[in-house]
């Protein structure tokens, strides 16, 4: 992108404003930020965030991407699922089934206004997007993934290890992933890295795999994967899955920080630019 084009794009993005709003699904009030383009929209993006701290770490990068996409003509709705962020509901009420049901309901509402939606999911939000697209493919124009979690069970194990690591220096009985899983399966809510993890949500995530969901998907996918260096290839697990995907997959890799992991705010312009390139190919 030329310096002049970058400057023009930045100026246009700066003029776009986010409008907070509440939406209702199944009696649940959900908070969203809507970035509305100044002209007729090319289409609508509905964003589904990752879980817990990953949601917070991605938030500013997602907002910057939505602002830039709106400047290029996309209507962007950034959703806080029920019992997360600014949406109603106590954290312990977070429920995967509600999240899927609410996404399907919102897809129907948005599609009725502007046609099929680009469903954008980051990390575990990509698993959620895939499941919702299986339920309502007629309302989904394209799936847009940011570094999708492919195996919910593996992700859950990694999450539980954060709790185990934080308690290694404490006295008392040592926890294991197996003992924590048993407590979650019994319906207990555990605190992990400062966030409550309800047992029902954990067990739902434990059973989700992208390889299983993709069997019911006939929606094209735009897939953004983050590399540590320029020119890197997608992870072998991602490549293997993409090679057997039943619908077209537009894979794009970018070199930038894994923003959902880093504690300090880091710039990741390549993440925004890569997303805009994928969106441009959707409308081409």
C-alpha cells in the first residue's frame, strides 16, 4: 500500500465513529459496538470474540480493524456475548449454547436488513462462528477467521495449565488438569487467571473441534494466520484441515505479534491490513 493511500485510509478511518447499542436475543440483552460506513454498506461483519483475557487483549486491535473496514464501506458489529464484556449476565452464566443461539438469531436479523453476513471470529470465536454457520448457512456470506482454535479440548487443557502454574508456589494439594476437569464436569465454576470458568461452558468447549464442524459447512472461509516472521507457512494442523475443507478457503498469513497472548499493548498493523485484503477479495 502506498504512503498516500495509507494516509487517505487513515484519515477516512479516523472519521468513522462507533455507536454503542443493545440487542435482544431470547430475552438476553447483548451489548455491541456498531461501526457504520458513511456511504451505502458493501456488507455487514458480525464479530465474535475469544474467551476471557484473550477477548480483552484483542479488543483494541479488533476495534481498529472495524474502524478501518467501516472506512472502506463495511458495517461492523462487534458483539459481547451474553455474560461477557458489557452484555448482561453474571460471568458464571456464560453458556456456549446461548452464545450459538444468540449468534444465529442476530444473523437472521442482520441478514434481513442487508443480506448475508460475514461472520468474523477470533480464536474460540472462530469455533463459535463455525457452529453458528452450520445452523444458519443461508445467512452467512463468508466466514472470517483470526487464528482459529481448532481443538476446544486442547485449548481447555492449556487454559487449565494457567491455573496450575499460578498455584505451583502455594502449599497444599497440587491440582492437575484431570482433577480440574472432574470438578468442571461436576458443574463447578473455577477461577482461571482472574476469570470464572463455568463447568457447563468448559465442557461444551471441550467437545468442539473445527474438524467436526467443518463437515457441515458449505460456506467459504477467509482465514488469517499470524506468523512470527515474514513469509512463514501456516501451522501444519491448520494446513491439514484447510486441505480437506469442503468449501473454498482463502488463507493469508501475516507477520505480527500474537496479540491475544501479549500482556502489553503492541501495534499490529499487519493484522488490520491482512484483514482488509481478505475483505477486498470477498467483494472482488
